[in-house]
């Protein structure tokens, strides 16, 4: 079975700064993988690299066996990589339904079919009652779901969720997490990026990778990884590491 | 959706027929000329709307296509080639040039794009003014597409026909996937890319369509006045005028460009009798007023007033993303 | 060879003035991200302001008693432009601030589209307003400095050009020092580099932005005043300069004041060489083509850090 996503010693530099340092990972279809790490660890950069908004300086990225290291964002999307953005980007003068239709249009030219496909997705995300409202002015929880809905409408094989629950209340976050857990039902593998909300990570992640200053410092099951000293040190600083000894 | 049952469709048809009959109500050729210019600018506005309204790319270089249409008609006919073939070739050349401009300019965003379009327009004007084959600063005579005593009436009807075509193109775009893609590009190009839209290609297509129509209008204009000079027909002023008409009426709407053309050019006529040369001042004031108080234009503002798209309860008032209304 | 160097020298002399114009625009765009398509119009207004100070009879559009009072008090001939540019510059500073407060501030946070339209509108009002007030006549100032020459070996230059070069360089250096050393200048740079964080540092963003807009306008006005002796004055004189200013700013990298100054010099020399080898008419076209080339291949400019 070809892994759905492989990063092979990927490095990304901005001027003198190495934002991502020789990161490698493998992911199989149907998995829910979370990349965690403190602010500035490089999570969003990794997402930008996978989705084609940035290209690696070294290393390769393979999606379903195909090298996508130098691909443009729209090509990556067409191949089956969907994403949400850390700062939500609804298209403000379109309705919720129209926003999602944009994703659905990848597979049909007909507005009517796009509408039907979008309705199903909005139903899954429990947003049908919001279909006719303008996307601007919606509360954050709805906007986060809209991001997912729009990406899901492109029928991706891999979806990148960057800080998808940040800014939500705990109950909103858990509700959304429950939906994210079900994404593999749509044939989608999930990579999530999270800085804090560990409850969510513990509940739904199959595997966790920890980044710190651009390098991978730990990988494994959620419960194991969070106990590791190097992870605690990365988040809380060296003093706390001693506490765990 | 059955078009034939829609009352709006029949209202538009009726309005078009009335508009086409205008020459018969008008006393003299000068007034007919004014109507001709209003209708032609409505067509120009509709053509620009594809790029500036739907795709949200503020092009201030459209006069380039306008000029290529007119000069092309004259030059191709000089070869000599038949009139109507020359017309099609001129529009085709304009479209090819648009392709070139698009390849360069669309890699730029925001004000850089606008600057590039201005630069292209000016390069064209200065080149036409400096080359002998284009008649230099003195200009060229443009062959007349129509003849006879009623030739102004024929030109007028041709302009109406062009406006109808431009309107139909706008309508088709607004209802199609292509139109959605352009709106997405207007609001946020990164998001558009993330859902698989090839933004460069979509923008290019909107420019090609727009350029073709604009060139036809330019050829018609040059042919009606039988003369074309760089300093009056290839100026940045015309590009700005086209953009203002559409913005004033409502960029991104179907009727906006038409309303804008009617309003602006009528106002110009009225003021021409009061002040000799101050039409630029009017434009300037209108632009400032529209930007400050009515960024979506007349039609856009009206649409929002009677909008069928409510905002979610408990939400804050949205800021206009671009100042142009969507469908 | 001599002609080549002479053309370069001429280009540098003109280029210094261009640098003033470009720096003004770089201030406005760098600090405020405002796309100011009215920059050339401001230059034109500065030029007229300097002209009016030089030849007070130009004020004959004013109501008769006011005009008589002014001419009675000050006589018909006023300041030499090489002094007059200073009060004109101050006037332009105030004028710029007024425009900022009334028209620019409301659109400060709107899209570039709207800003471009707004400043285009302002430019049209200014240009046509000037035409309404002063009519489309060409005016010329005759100062004997323009007719005198200065020689350095085989190279000659117009005394007036040299004087304006010196003044322009003084302004450029002074501006750079101001931006780097003074508190206001530092605030300017702070806003330019990080507009979101700046207010958190206690910087009154609105006031600083107003200041930079006014300063940018004043620079354009000063350049206009210095150009007055060398050009024919008419309402449309500023139009080409907006584009030239943008070429300079793009060349130097948006937001970089030094870059814009450098861009001004490059532009001056390029125009001069083009005039020498290809012909005068093509100079402006070369400006545009140069501009398009820079935009195509290095949109962030020679000194710039930001993406286009």
C-alpha cells in the first residue's frame, strides 16, 4: 500500500532561517495525524509545503506516490489535497452554500450539481440551516466548519486542517472534533495542526508528530508523546523538564 | 430555469427594443451621436466588467484594446482587406495582445497589476504617436463600415447590437462556473487556488473576452468618427472613464455598466453646455463621492437594499470586500 | 564618449529631482500602503503654488478687491522659484494633510482598488481644477539663472540645474536623516514594517500616517517648484510624473526610501541616454518599458523585501 503522504527530509529556508529542518514523515490512507508544537514550530509552513503554496529547498514530498514538491497550489488541490487556513478565509460576498459550491465545481461544471453536492456536505457538517446566509458576519465556529466544507467539496484524498479548532470554546471544539474524526468516512486522510488544544488531539488523533523550531522531536501515539520530556521542554521550557525526571 | 417565463427577461427585451428605436425620436444627428456614444460606452463598461467587476482586477489599460480595434480596422483595410474581415482581424489582434498583457500583468497583484496595465496603455499610445505607419500624432482615417444618409442610425444600431452581445456574455458568465471562479479570485486568490482554481488561466480568459469586445467597440467608434488620433482615442482618460462608468453603476452587476454609462455620459453632455472643458472635474468628484458613500455603485447599492440574502442573526455588519457587489 | 558622460551627468542632475518625487511616493506607499495616483497632480499644484509666488498677477482669478489688496501690498513680482519652493512646500504640506484628513483617511483600510480610484479622482479634480482656475495656457518663468552655464572641464551644465540638484540632494539627505534619527521617523518605519503591532507600541498611527502623507505631498510640491524654471507650466504637466514616481518606487522596492531615490537617479540617467541615442520622443516609452521589465523580473525591486 502506497502511503498517502510522505515527506522525505524536507527543509524550507527563508533567507537564513530554516523554518522546517529535515522533516520526514509517512502517513497511510485513512489515518488522522496531528502535528503539534509551540508557536513558530513550523506547522503552517509544513502545510504550505504540502499544499503547494511553498516549495521545499531540500527533500521531496510525495502524495500517493507522486512527487508533488514543485507543484502549484491549484494543481495540488486538483490532485486531491484539500486544506483549510489558520486564519479563516470565507469569501465574504458569497453565501455559505456558494462558498462550498466553489469546491464542488472541481468535479462538475453545472451549478445545479454543485449545489446538490454542496448540500450533502453542509448536511454532514450540520450547517444546512445556514446555507443561504452571507459568509461574512458568521460566528467563528461556523466559519471553521465552512472552511472544512469547502475543502471537502473538492473530494480530496488528504485534507490539511490548520488550527481548525483554535479560537473555539471547548464545547465547540469537541463538537467539531467529533466531525473531524468522521472524515475518513468520506475517504479522506486528515493532517491536523494544533498548538494547544490537547484534549482534541488526544481524543481523535491516531498518531502525533511534534515539531519544535522546525525539527521533528517526537512521534507516536498521543498518550505516549505528550509525556516525553523533550516535548514538555519544548512547550514549557527547560525548567519543567527537571520536574518530570 | 425557463428564461422565457421570467418577467425580467421580457422587460429587458422590451427595454432593448425601445432603446433601439431611439433614433426615430431624435431630432438631429448630434443627439444621435450622443446616444451612440452612450450605448458604446455601455458596451465598453460591460466588457470591462468581466475583468474589473467579476474578477476584481482593476485594469486601467483597456484603451489599448479600444485603440487596437480602431487602428487595426484602418490598417488591415489599407492592405487592402475587406472591411468586415479587417474588423474581425483587428479584434483578434487585440485579443492576442491581451494574452500577452495578461501573461505579464496577471502575475502581479493589486496596484502593481493596475500600474502594469496603465504602462501598457501608455506604451501603445506613445508608439502609435511616434510611428509613421500609424500616422504619428496626426492619426489615421478609419474606413466607414456604413454609408448613406442614415449611416449614423446604422452605427447606432450596431452599437446597440454590440451592447446586447456584451450583456449576454456577462449574463452567461454570471451564471456559470467560470463566473463563480472569477468571484472567488476577486475575493481571495489564495483560497481560490486552494480549491483547485487555476487563477492565472481564469483571469486570462476574462481578459481575452473583455479585450475582444472592447476592440469591436473601438473599431466601431473609429469608424463612426472616421478618424483616430492617439491623443484623443488612446488616452489613459478613456481607460479611467470605462472603469468609472462600471464602478459608478455597479461593478460585478449586470445592469451596472449600462446605468453608469447612461448617467455619466448624460451628465457630461449637460455639463458641457455649462462649463467648457470641465468634464474631468465631474469625473473626479463623482469618483470621490462614489468611493466615499456608494462603493458598490448605484445598482449594487440598490441590490443590497433589496437583498434576498440575509445576514445570519447576531452577526456584525459586513464590510464590503471590494466595493463591488456579487451576484 | 564625452557625450555619453555628459548625458549621464545631465541624467544625474535631473535624477536628483526625480528622487525627491520618488521618495515622496515611497513615503506614502511604504508607510501607508496607499496607492497614490494623484502624486503627479500634487507636483503640479506645487508648481502652480511656486509660480503664483513668483508672478502674483496669476492670482487674477481672485475677486477684484482681494487681488488688488495682495498686489498692492506685495507688488506684482514675488519670489524667485529657488526661494519660492520653500513656502510652496509648506503650503503643500498643509494641503496634503487636509486631503488626508478629508479623503484619504476614510479609505485607509479599504481595498487597493478603492484607494486607486479615490486618488485617481483626487488627481482629476486637481488637474481640472487647475485648468478651471488658471486656464490651459502655458506659463513660463524666465530667470536668468537658467541661461547661465557652469563648466567643469569638457562638461557643461545649466546653472539652474546644478542649483536644483544641490537643493534636491540636500532634501534627500535630510529626509533620510530624519527617517533614521528622529522619533517620528522611527515611528514611520515601525508602521511601515509592522502596521499591526505599531499601535500597540503607543504610536498614534493616524497622526503619523497623516504626517507622512503630508510630507510625501510636500516633497512632490518642492520638486514641482524646483522644476518650474525648466518646464512649461500647464495643468497637465504632472501627469507623466505619477507614472515616473511609481517606476522609481518599484525599481527601488516598495517601501524603501533610499531605493526610490536610487530609482530616481537611474530613471534620470536612462531617460537622458535614451534621448541621446534614440531620440527624445522615446524617452517616456523607455520609462514604461523599463517599468514593465522590472515588474516582470524583479517585482520586489532592487532594494525591496516585499513581494509584489
